[in-house]
């Protein structure tokens, strides 16, 4: 049913919310109760002065009766219907549901949003518990110390003929191990304790770098002017409150040098002008601007209007840079999904892959993925070059053709029969 045809349903909803009887509203606006009944059941079109009179009597704006629910609310309802597996005709009635029951529609959309946020939190925490190296080391330390205390205590309890000097030595060991256990537990609690401060909440140098880049919206105007010296980059790094560790500062300097080098090759103004003339296809832009595809991908990710994501990995497959985009999760710890186009281009410098992908999970967002691999500077003769793979993620319309299903990491991927699975998933049907 068209949204414009639901004006009567909205009038009825507003009248009921206002506590008015149908006859009272009809009398107030000067029409018969039977005619108002036809209007409220969407059997008569309404507009002009009559619509204005009804809106005035109900104390609402006329647009609230004609436009009804926002497009975002209707889109959320349709997404909820798709996730629940409702048939096409049922999903198409989202407009009618939002028009007739706006309050319940808000509740349903809000609940879906909260469920999605909770699922993402569970995925992130599970990934962290499974792959966070610091957390794994801390847990190993706790378990090892507890086992040592238990063994020593068992010797003391079960050996009746223990010499006094050995008993004193075992008591000293228990005392020392107990202190170590207490210190380890306090350190683990402090590590897990998150605060509102981005620097304190970051649990690794990579996360400190991400917090720094996010604080600047992945855009650095001071690096766009041409030649940039290391002194400017050093001052930017030293003045950043997000960068606490020396490792994070080192990584950030490398990232900023890359940004400055790309800006010297291709300014954002030239890139925007080329997009106006040739569109946003990276390969066409590379050919037109005579700039390597990898540079074009990184520069496209720096345009805020594209709302693009970017992932960069080195030859080992380790992610060394990420710019997150809603609907596509890049694991903070552990290995990524090997089905990403990012990894398909490793070992093939110069190759460019374009593939539509959809990451499995609650969002089911569609992306146009562009990936390429470039060789870094060659150090000398008989030396294999280091390479980097770059993947740009451009969001596509919800109505676009379904893309290749990929995951984030095996641990939280619901596709049990995946040919690339490395470890079992904790997700089961219904979870």
C-alpha cells in the first residue's frame, strides 16, 4: 500500500491517541461520522482544507498525517522482516504497519537496533577472548600460578614426615606464588577495565593508532599541501593524546608518511574533479590520473562523502591498517576471513580484483570491494620485494544483487560449511 494512501490510518491513530471519539472529531470539523469512518479506513482520499482542519483539531502538523513514518523507520522494518525470513508480501506491508501503528513500529525498530548492537558486542568480546594475545598470556599466568599453589599445598597436606626446613621452604613458595597470583589478577582486571578515555581503553598499539586516526576522521589537511617533512609528522605524533605507547607512535609515523606521499601524488581536489568526469571506478581513475591503483584506493577512502572502508595487509596477511565501515567487521585480534579479496591479490602484484561481497552477520550489508597488491621499494639485487595488499569497500544499495558471502573471522562466522574454515564457530542456529 502506498504511503500516501495511509493518511486515514494515521488520522485514526492520532485520534485514538488524543482520546477523541470519532463522532466528536467529525462534529468538530463539520462532516458526518460515517464519512470520517470511510476516511479513517483509507476509502476516501483527503487533502486541502479538510486535512488542515483535522490536523488542527488533533493538534498535529499536516505532514504528520500525510507523510507518516520516516523512510529510515520503514527501511528498518523491512530489514527486520528480511532477517526474520518473512515473505515478500509481508515485507511490503511495512509502510502500512508504520502508518497504522507508529508507536509499535518505533518499538520494533528500536528493539532490532539494540539486538544488533548486542550481537556485535558479543562478536567483539568473543573475538577478544579467543585471540587477544595479552589476555591469553594473562590467563596462562593465572592458571599456572594457581596450579603451582595447589601442588605445593598438596605436598604440605599429604606428606606427614616433611622436614621443618622443607616445610618452611614450601610455605615461602606458597607466599610468593600467592603474591604473584594477586598481582596478576589485579593486572588482568585493570586491563579489562575500559574507561571513556580512548587512550586508556585501547589495549594494543594498533588500537591506539585507530583511535588517533578516528579522532581526525582519517583526514589530515596539514599533509595535503605538497612536500611534508618528518618534523611536522613528528610533532603531530608527539602531540596526540591517543598515542601512549612507543610502538603506536612508530606505526602512526609510518601511516602519516604514507598519507603525505599519496597526497603528493594525488590531491583530493584533483581526485574529486576526476570523479565528476569519470565516476568513482578506481581502475578508470588510475588510468586517467596516471596514479597507481593502490594509491587511488587509499585516496578514495580519504573522501568522507564516499563513506568507504579500507583494509591494508602486509605479505604475511597481517592487517596493518583499517578504516572501519558500518556493516563490515575487521577483527581486532586474530586472523581475518581468508575469502576477502584482500588476500586473493597477495602474491600477485599489479593484479586488481573487483568483487561484490556481503559479510555474514546481522547487518548483511553489501559492498563493492576493490583490491590490489603493490610492491614496496626494492632494497637491492637478489632481494624479494615486500608487498602490501589494499582493499577498498564502497557501500552499495540495499537492492543490489547479492554479493559473495564472506565472514569476519572463523570464530564468529555462522557459515558452518565454509570451505575456508580454520576453527569451529561458537555460533549455532538460533544464536
